[in-house]
């Protein structure tokens, strides 16, 4: 029993964000039930409970957006459902089908353009179909639905704000470190790809992971911006960091294209040592930047990576000076210069990454509770 408890404790310690989110979901659901059922006695309190659980997101910014979208969608759906129920006869099956079509058509179009308002047509359906079997009419059910979902949204937002709040900018730093770790693995494969010594599917798997990690970082950046707009945090604009991560991802994609096919043996042999140094120093730099992000520390030095790039560029220049590029086919020369350009661009983006980390470190150190 002791071993199992120790194992559970270690697992929870290794997943603090997931544990905090799960706890917030539990508290939000129970709080919504207490307010709507015990305090207010609303007839269908499960709508509030479901809403509080659904709007709870990993970050405060995400919960804020989900709450607003759900409230707006509910009000829009309830109002339109009431209008259709009061103005369109729906006494029989055919008339009800016609009224339902009229109720759904504009709201379905709304959801097609704004998926976040998916609750709107569901609310209209409940109001319309419920009113056809109730003496009270559509207005009271619509009011109940708006109250239940509105209270659930507000309870969820309050719990996100007050119970172990997770600020999006902190989650963005962790997500950014994840992106940088994958980029470090990608650049580490560059020397082997020059000689055709690594399988293409290995690079592709890492690239797929990189895109998913960057999508997550983009989402968190949007949530962090929402927190700033609503004065829930005073941290720097997260967009520059997200933009730098995108650019670094583009740099690695360009390197992947330049090394997609094995290089000419003479060229690969000449560049093997400097390329390995570039890969090693770049991977070290990216991993250290990730640790600086999550630890809210000053950025690492770029000098080893910059020196390795200088050595690589000099080797390419010597190769050209000796006339060794003349017998190479056109595509091989294009890949050579494409790789050089991508690495040079990566250096500029790495310098930008240093600035982004330097902006974040002192702010978070000064406000550790955010």
C-alpha cells in the first residue's frame, strides 16, 4: 500500500498542471450545482454543471474565452428560439419541422463561421421543442437556460481565477520550451542527413511533433494576449515569442528540405565536421533556451553556436574557392546554398529568441505568483 501511495505521489508531482486542472474542473462542477440547484432551485441544474466543466481550460485566458463564447451563444440561441416559437406556428409535425428549419438555418450559418458559438443552435432547439410540449411557452425555458448556462460560465471563470490559477504566459513558456526541445532534436539530425545516414520518417515524425507543439504554443499565446487585454496580467506581449518560435520552426523546415536527399560524397565529407559542430552547439543552445524559459532565467550565450556557424561558412567558402562546386549538378549547389541561407536565418532568429527570453525573465522574477 505504501509503495502504491508513493507511486501516486510521484505521478502527481510529475503532472502538476494536469492535477490542478482536474481539481479546478471538480470544484467548478460542484460549485455550479450548489448555486443553481441548492441556492436557486433552477429546474435543470445539470446545464450549469456541464457548462462549468466545459469552460474550464488549462489557462485563465482560455477559460475567459470559453465562458464568453458560451454566454453569448446561449443568449443568441435563446432569443432566436423564443422569436421563432412566438411567431411561427408549430402545432403539428410538419409545422414544427418548418419552424425548426427556420430556427436552425441562421444559427447553423453562424456556427459555420464562428464554431465557438456552437451552443446557440442547441439552445434554440431546446427552447423551440420544449415550448411545443409546455403550457408555459418558450420564454420561461429560455430564461432558465440562459441563467443555468450563464451561471455555469461565471462559476467556471471564477474558479479559474481563484483556485490554483494557471496564467497562460507561464504555460506558454513551458510550451515554448517543448518546441525548442523538438527543434534541438531536429537540428541534431542534420549531419546524418547530409550523408543519407538517417531515415526520412524519423525527421518527419519530429516535424509532425514540432507542428503540434507550435500549434499549442500559438493557442496559449492567444490566451495570454486575452489575459493582457482584460488586465489579468501585466506580462509582456506574448506574440513576439510565438513569432520567434514560428520562425525557428520555418528555419528547421528549410534545413529539412535542403537535406532531404543525400549530398554528393565529396561535399558531405568536407562539411561533416563543421556541420556536426553546428548541430551540437545549436541543440545545446536551444535546450538551454528552453530551460531559461521555464526557469525564468537569463538567456544563454549564443557565442558557441555563432562560432560554429562561422566555421561552417568558412568551410563552404573554401570549397567554392577551390573550385570544388563546379562539377556538382545544379540541384546539389542549390541545396548547399539553401542550407547556408537557412542556418544564417536561424542565427538571426536565435538572437531574437535571446531578446524574448531576456524580456520575460525579470518580469516573472518580480511577480512569481503570476
